[in-house]
């Protein structure tokens, strides 16, 4: 089992669980607890991103190792996940910023949308992990630095 992908996927799952708990806390009007939990969720998301980008640059990404007839579906699903994760990250940053700046009307409007996108991103990320490392053997791994610089 790949250690770094397992750790990074765990971080994003923890982040999503904390977002769910933060949602519960705000429904109970526990604003300070909500703020702390959501910022902790953001830290776990940032930890995921740091591990993912470090691995991508220095170790590489694992290609799909499953059957060729599944590869096109996996690739389409992966593209969907990447778009969802990117949109979720942008929404997350804006939502955190509006919360910290006490722009409550905008924050209340964005929060539920951001949470749903985040849950979708985390869920699809777990499926990508499962397809790459659990269901099928991982394919080749090449670092971005090696691919770009040729060594």
C-alpha cells in the first residue's frame, strides 16, 4: 500500500468529517467552536495539498493500472474529481475569508454550497484512491521534475 497517498487521502477525509461537524456546530449556534473546527478542517485540507504536491513534484503520480476498457471511465472520473476539487478549494478559500472578515451574509450563503462541493470532492478523491491503490495495482510512477527535465 502506498504510504503517502494513504496519508494524504486520510487528511482529506478528516477535513470532510470536520466540515460536517462544523456544519453541526453552526446549526447549534456554537460560532466559536464552528470557527475552530472549520479552520482545523482547512489545515487538514492544506496538509493534503502539501503532501499531494510534494509527491507529485518529487516522486510522481501513479498512473491507472487497471484494465484498458476501464481506463477511459477512470480518466473521465479523475477529470471530474480534479475540477470539483479545484472549485472546492477556491470556494473554500473564499468561504474561510468571508467568515474571518465577519461578512456573515455572504458566508452563510457560501458555506452550504462550499460544504457540498467539499463532500463531493472528498468522496470522489477516495474513489480515485481506491481505484489506484486498492482495486487495481498502481501503474507507473514518474515525478513531474523527471518528466519535465528528463532525468
